[in-house]
């Protein structure tokens, strides 16, 4: 695809190749999130890429401007800088609509009238993988679609829109995960949701055809569509994120392929696990930067968790900075923290980064790889 053409098919100024970090603003970032952010920055800068920052606020009901501001403050306090303005998914709704329209024009979208209960029951069939949509609504006749649409309309609801996938799996370039083989990861692709269905907003009438964006539900785009468009608009060529998102990469890459977009390279890094072996969460105690109340201690813990992937000089720089501003200081100048990250970048070696999850045992104890 011509790099000057966007996912929507219009002219766009080409963006420099970039990596990115894109948190969802539903609360404060914990140390696991912040560790991934540091790694995303290190991988991008190490590869000579620009680094973009985006707020993934496609879910407006769960997103908070206050949380977004706090997240950006925390990232800056650890020295993470970025190129260009902070992007927001809420600013890209017209691009999502255009991308969806492109897929519709190609005959790759159909309405889905299934409830969650319908999907759960269908996924219990012995030949269906749990969580994979079996294509229940894909082959309905015109009369069946009309009847199903009328039933939803009577309940004040609109159908979801799904991708009519013509493959059952897709592969991506995966540069880190142990689940990849020779730098390639492949997983299932199903008829994923592109725009969610649901209740019609008050004062909005459902449209007659159910698929042209009316009904007050037009902006409820699915993440797997939105993130593909977002990354294309920002020139993202490298995505570093937690390995709990690995299985979504083939789906997103397949959507990008259908839209004629450049493929991205993925780097899925291990999660930080709490004492019970589950993904780190608030239940595990003081796990956010504000709860720890010491950016120096948090940055030191993150760099320690990277082990031999960063040199001892970076960890020593954290100690020097802590002595300079005080270990318990609630903040320190971002430019000083950035100097520490620059020290880490100078010696960063991705090949030495452990592929094992990191076990959280508190900010005052060194992190360890879980067994």
C-alpha cells in the first residue's frame, strides 16, 4: 500500500516509522504496566524508531481524562519521552468509520444478531474452540436477517458488525515470545466483531438496514479494528506489549492486511506476576507509582527486573539519582530520569532479556523470574 494512503483510503502525511505505548485510561498504571512502557521505549529507541504515545480511550464509558492525565504524568516521571503529540482514539472515530466502510464495500462485513448467551452456547460445541465465534449469522438468508433485525429493533437494540474472514489462521512477525517459531507466530482468526451491537442511545432511532452507522451506536468500534487504524495513522511498525495480548496479534494483522496496510513487527514481553501467580493487580498491595511514592525506587525496580538486558551503569545511575533527590522524594525532574533511561538504552541488549515472567515481591525486594 502507498504509505501516503491511510486505512480510510484518503491522503495522509506519512509518519516516521515508530514504536508506541498505548495505555487504556481506566486507572493508574501499575509497575507491570510501567515496566512494559519502559521496554516499549527501549525497543523503539534501540531500533532507531520514533516513539509515539497514544491514549486508548475507545471505550468511552470506562475511560477517564483524569486517569489519562495521571498515566502521562507517571510515564514522564520515569523519563519516558515521546515524539509528537499524544494521540487519542476518540480523535480517530472518522477513520474507523472509513476503514469499516472499506471492508463493507469489499463485502467483508455482516450483521450479527447473537446475544452473549447465544455465543457462549455455540462455543460449547466440540468442534469449536472456546472464545471463537462459529459464524452463526454469516450464512443467514435475507429473510432470516430481516426477521432477526426486526426482533432486535423491537427491543431497542442494533446488531453487531462482524468481519467475514476467509482464513482460519494468520501469522505475524513475533520477535520475542517463546511461543514463536523462527520469528513467526500463528494463531486462529475468526469472524471478529468490528463494531459492537447493543442498546440504541436515547433519542436515536435504529436505522432501517442496521449497518450504516445510525441507531446511536455508530461509534462503538471494536478494539481490533481501532488499534489497527491507529497504528497505521501514526506510522507504527513495532508493537511492544504484554504477552497476554499475543493471541490478538494475528487478528489485528489480518485486518491490517485486508485494509492494505503495512504489517507491524510484534514484541510480546512477559508479564509481572503477583504473589499468587496471576497478573499483577491492585489486590497485590502497593503496586502503582503513586502508592510506592518513590519514582527512584520504582525505576530502580524496573531496571533490576530487566537483568542483563541493561548494564549495571543504568542501575547505578538510579542509585545516584536517589541519593541526589532523596529515596522517598515523590518526584524528580523528568530530564534526570530520562538520563537514567538513556544510560539503560546505551547498553540495552534485547537478546539478554529474560522470556520468563517476573515475580513481584515488593518494591524493596529485587524482582525474580518465576519458575
